[in-house]
């Protein structure tokens, strides 16, 4: 098992955010293909809401992890 730095973990979170971005794009494409008032549209909108939140959190965590050592050096 190799040890990872916080920066490495941050990069993984950015990669996950990219995957989530792709999933968001795919769901939005599906949403365009259905009637806006059907149950499927409601389900897709709910899925989008979750994906947007997950992506936002992944980017926020990635930023924190990638900049962790910079902030620590600034405080010293």
C-alpha cells in the first residue's frame, strides 16, 4: 500500500469531479429527451440535484487538500 500525500488525494477528488461532470452532462441530455412534466423528468432532476451537490463537494474538498500545505506554510 503506497502512501499518498494530501495533494495526491486532492487530485483524485478533482478526477472524481470530472467524472461527476460527465454524468451531469449525460443526465441533462436524457432530460432534454423527455417531457418536462413526466415522472422520468422529475427523477432526472432529482438525480441532477444530487450530482451537482456531489460535484460541488468534490471540488471544494480537492481545493482544500491541494492547498493544505500552502496554508500551513503561510501560518508559520
